[in-house]
């Protein structure tokens, strides 16, 4: 089963029966570091960490889908993608208003939802 790394409660609940969800109540920057840890173990990136073309740091939520099985053949490309995303987020951490969190959560979910039922 593929793995969803997320800090978004909406994604956690929406994808609970579809993916192995790894939910952590941490910043988007730390979610990317967690994704990097999984990639180092051989998991491949299935959804780009910067999906939607949003500038780094513009949302408190981050959800990234990874392969469920460890396979080192795609890990170098996945590692490059994740490392570039981590570097971009290092420069752009932002504080977010509580009143906008629901909007950001829905945006993150909408970026991932089209992939929910694709076979990998």
C-alpha cells in the first residue's frame, strides 16, 4: 500500500482507507524532511512535493504520496526532487493565521485528491 506523509487532518481522514497514512502535527518543512527519510529508505515519490506550483511556505500543510514498497531504482530521482523542495522551504517559512487554516487544508487536499484512486 502506498504511503501518504501529511500534516493535514483533512488528508489524513480522506485517505485513511486508501493509503497507509503517516500523519504528524508538524510544519510543512518538517513533513518534507520526513518524506526525505522515507526516500532514503528506498520509497519513491509519487506526487511532487511542490504540486500546484505554490511558492514554498505559502501553506502550512504538505502532503506527499510515496510508493509503499522500497525500491532503490527510483530513489535517486526522488531524492533529488525532495532535496530541492527541502532547500526551497528552508528559505521560506511563514506564519499563518488560524482563520485561514481550513482554506489551506482544503487546498492541500484538492492537490492530492485527483490521485486518490489511481493505480501505481
